[in-house]
């Protein structure tokens, strides 16, 4: 994920990018045996396209690296065995920021083709080098390309970069590590840095004696004289999955049932926080081997917690890298939510060892084949291995996040064009991850679990160590479907096919992956019949999806199924209908002609007639339709009136979440009504860590909201807990479920805020540091918020990896959102330099800091700033998302603010008149 500079491509250059499969005939060449001048003065760069030519294919890399952690530089060499598929004098490959000191080409007998060092030309805008051979490299022959190079260890989070950590005694220690996805392997060694150029890799690392080195494969031997670690040759893989780390970490190790050695690495003083991750990783590998029916291909799997890491984690084959908050678990300071997060992230990265590593998308336009599957497998794997964590309750919210993004005109299709590094980085977004997972969830329920699982196993087996496209997945699923029409499976499938419908899976799935947006299914009652039609949500342009429709009615306990491609007529006399059962489908549902009133009545009289997933889905749908202007806000607010009766955490939190969002959007005094409305729920909470995962999650969020709304009993209890914690010299173990709320209340005075900042600086628990940082951003003192932003930009007390999260947390504070926006404008160039244009950090900053804006004046201000950086904006989809969000907020306030106030006033007055 590297950004080289401000690159604007001409339309001509962009048009060439898509022509990669016809390039064999265009290999630059001189006649066989003809000598060309070796000086680069007479040579021009031979390649004009962003994508590399296909006439040279790498087979095996032999990499030697020597990192100097004192002067923060490295030197190295790479020998690449190449297969030439068309006569040429040129080898074109990737390199970024490397000083090439020597390049030569050898034949199969390791004889030099030239007596002289070969000329190397650079094309920095495309991050490519061209190496000229005076003798033609012949079609069908194999050669060895040998290059020596060096560079500084990178600043930031990409390529081969440095990280540091501080011990409890104040000593600063350094490590060096890699992060290559998507286009940064070229920063560590010259390579063919595209996912389809799979090869084997043999790595050697030279190091100082106080360090250990790790790579994708186990160590074969260690040379005592040079302290050089030799690693076994890797399986065939893409360059972005190569990894190496040089550090002084400690580890814990265990073995899976099939003999894979699993190790968790962390800084020595955090070694005790690695044991839960070890348990999870072993369980997950065992589960995936059984689920995919394919053995994990490597002899070992290392997981390492990195102090400076921008992403949540990275799936390097055999050496997965993580933020400390994504891998370490401290029972004294980590909450049940932290535990679930660690479990899900490990599940995600280990799923990638099959989806992404074993089978890799052909190009970044289909990154969802990696990330959508890994996101969905988080839920399948955690539900199977840790059912007590109730992970299925979170899948709804993943789909809700996708719907929110996909309802904007600035959304994109799941499979989208991406060519330059900035465009590729932007593909790692909500659409690839969350929408991809939800579309797979819908497909799994459509095909049945058995057919879905069999199909993806077929896909993984057929394309092992290869690259694949969307169509390859659909073909694998269809083939399995027709080969397994036996027994119970045929009954499940016939539920879809009973009406004589023909299933064209490619046509169906293309409607979900090749067009943007989400359908809205509108239910209209015509006498005793129900009429269902589909439109694109938020627009009236004709978009038709193949929707695996499900619905329940009061007339039957069974789930009805239908593949909806056009208008649908349901001839059934029913009192109520709930469409999209348990939200297994990725679509919004609108009930016209009093349909929402029927649903509201059902919830008030017998809400358990619907599952908790259906109740949550109804709340989400109603408020999404309010935002789109399809439903008056009082109808949605009436719908959640039943929540006084609700006992399930998930719909309760969904309703609370919308009310809190309204409060943050417009601070309305009447919103203290929330405290009154949810008084019974608030009073039921204990300040402890007792109960089920769902109960603990509810406790954390309800008490946080109560204290945020200045509920006196909540504030009193939190202040007392904070006082006790301070008096214990911060040794008291606060209940992890409420620690963040206690810290947030304690941060409201000067002494508490300063004490928390000191504790943040010295704490060895990443989970506790995250809670404290959030609490610090809850201060209502803008001077303190400004200081936090400056500390984040400085990168010492608050690490640079946390800067984007810090900015977003300040922006969520009603006293901080203008402050955060001004900070971004004033420090834009520095932020881009530190965090990389196109990265998810920059994307989150752009969208997050503008997300609270609700007025036309604020919209004009955002537009003015984007205009001032239009050269960068032209490369970013995130700026259009941000503008769409602000426009949506402006419309929401114009439509709904007064009706919302009126509804609240009515409810408050009604409550006042009810006899007690």
C-alpha cells in the first residue's frame, strides 16, 4: 500500500492497462546477437504501461537481506529465475526507492551473458525498472536475473520498515519488518509485484546476535560465522505475501492435530498476553483444515504482535502480522469485546491462508475474493470454535455497515477497475470486506450450507497455487450443485426451483458483483394479495437484481423462498408479512400502504413472533428508509417504542444506536428522554464482568450512553470507581466491561485527564491503552483535545498507527468535530505523507471528520477544501463518499429535525401525564 507521489495518468495510458493478455507480441527486442550500447544515454525506457509485460515470468526468487538496525538501512541481493516467453532484450519489473548497484543476467549454466554490468533504467512514476541485455533473451529459455540493491528502512508502515517499542525501564528497542500488500514488496527487493506472478521464494537474513529473524517458512539452518538464517523454499505464492521480521521477541508454541507448529510472538514484557491467541490459532487451523478439507500447506504458522502496524493484521503466508490490540489478550484489562475482536481477527487471517494465499485473485479488481471470504469466514469459524462469543449477533452489523455505504451514489461495484497503487489501496474498503461477506452469506443460504461448502472446496482445490476470477467461483459452485442433487440437498434446492425457475448462477451473481448499490423490495397490499417490486435504493433508475427472496407470515411457521427477478405477486391471505427472514438477503424492505403500522402493532403486542434478527432488521430498515426519504421519522420512532419490552441485546442496541446518532448529529435537550425511556434497562445493569457475552456487551454500551447523557446515578458510580482506581495508584483492576466508561467520566477534570495520559504512556496493555485513549478524547475541554491531536501527529506518546483513530474519536465528540476537521485541513500534507494517499487511514479521516456535518454551510466548506486539493481528490473515491454523506445529513436535518423534536416533546408530555 504505497503512494509514490501525485501521478495523473493520461487517458491513453489508462487505456493500455487493460490489454495485458495480448502483450507477448510486443516484447521490446533487438535482432538476435546484435550488441546495443551499454550506456543508458542511448536507451529509453521500453515499457509504457502500469501493468508489467507478460513475456517474462518469475519462477524462483533467492533473496539475501542484511538489515542494520543501528543506522536503519539494509542491503541485499536477489537472484530471480525467469522464464522467457518471447524474444527480448529487456526485463521490466518493479522497484521503488531501492538503489540498484549491480544488475546482470546469467544463463541456465550460471554463465554471464555480458562481461559488463548491465544498464538499469528507472520509471519512478510506474515504480518500474528496465534491465537491458545486449544479447537477446530467447523464447522458451530460462535465465537468472541477479540484482544487488540497498535502501533506508522505510518510515511509515509499508515495505521493509522500522518499528520501535519501549521497555518498562524506558529503553527503546528497534525491530524491522515487512508489510507488502498490495504493492510494496517492490520497496524491499526488485520483483514482479503483481498477484498473478506467483513464484517460490528462498530467503536468507543476516542479523546481529541479539536478534531473531522470521520469515514465511521455517529456518533450515543458521550460519554461526555470519549469523545468517536460511529459510526453506516457500510454496508458490504472490509477492505481497512474502514477509520477514527481525526482532528480539519471545514466543509461545503449540502444535495442531495435524502437526503444524503454531507460535505467537510479542515483545518480551507482553509475552504473558499471548496465550489466548495461541489457543485460538490452534483451534482455527484445525477447524479450517476440516472445513476446507485441504491440509494447511506449510509446516508452521507464526503470529506476531507488532508495536507499529497500520492495518489490523496481514495474512502473510506462514507469518501473519498483527496490531497488538488484534493479537494480545490481558485478562485483567481486556474486555469480552476485546476477546471477540482478537478471535475474529485471527479467524480472518487464518482463513486467508486458503482464500487469498492458496488461491489468489487474478488482479486487485477482485480483491473481494480474498477479503469478502475472509470476513465471512470470521463468522463461520468463530461460531464453530467459540459459540459462547455469540459472533452471529455481529454479522447483522457488518451487513448494516455495507448497506449504509452502498446506499450512496458514490458506492462502487464489488468488482471494480483498479490500476495504480492509490486506486488499488482504495479497493480495501467496506464494499470488498462487508458487502462481499454479506453477499456470500446470502449465497450460502440460497444454495444451502452443504452445497456452498462443497463448492468452495472445489474452487480451492481446482485453483490451488493459482489465480482466479469471479467466474471461476461461480463455475465451481454450479458444478457442485448439479453433482450433489441427492437426498436432502435436492429438497433444499427445489424450494427455490419449485416454480420452474432456472438458476443461472453467473447471471444472478453478476447482478450483485458488477453493479453498485442495493435493491429495495417494496411490499404493497392489494386486498388479500401482496405485491412485491424492486428498485435501486435511493434512486429510481432501473436496476434489477436476482434476489433470493425469503419471507415469513402469520399464516405459517415455515420460511417461504423465491428467486425474484421481476415483480412478484404473493397470493396468500395474511395479517402480516416479514420479508428478508433473519436478513439472510442483502436488500432493504419497505412496507407500503400501512404495512409499517401493521409491523409496529405486531411488535408491541407480540414481538417474539419474530426472531431477534428480524426485529433488529426491521429497526435498521425503518431508519434507513427515513434517511432515504421513504418513511416519516415518527413511523420509525413509533416502531422502536416496543423496546421497553425487548430483552435481547441486539435489537436494543440497534435502537439505542440510532437515538445516540441523532443526539450526536444535533444535540437536542429533549434527548434526555432516552434516559427516561430506557430507565429500566439502565437500572438493571451491574458494574461488573458477570453474565453472558450478550449481557456484558449490553452493559458496556448502555452505561456508556447513560453517563454520556449525564445520568446522575451513572456519573456518581463511575466517579467513585475512578477515585478508587486513582487511590490504588492505578493497581485496582476495574471491571473490563465498564473501565472505558469509568475512564471517560474520570477524564472530565484536569487531574483525572492528566493521570490517564500518564497511565497511557506507561501501560503495557494495548487493550487498556485503547480504552484510555478513547476516554481522553471524551473531554469537553477543546484545549485538551487539541493537545491530543498534536501528540498524535508528533507520533511519540501516541503512536502514528493510532493517529487516524484518534482524529475520528475527537470528531465523534460534539465539542471536537470542528476541531478535528480544522486539524485535518491544516495538516493535510503531513497526514498524506505519513499515512499514504488512498490508505484506509486517509479514507477514514476524510469520511469520519466530515460525518457530523449537517448544514449547507459545512457542506460548502468541505467542497471548498476538496477543491483546494483537487489533484489528490481526483484519485480518491473517499472524497465523493464524504460529500455524499454530508449531503445526506443536510437532507436528513431539513426533513426530520423538527418532526423529531415534535415527537420527543409529545412523548415527554405523554409520560408526564401518565399516572404513576
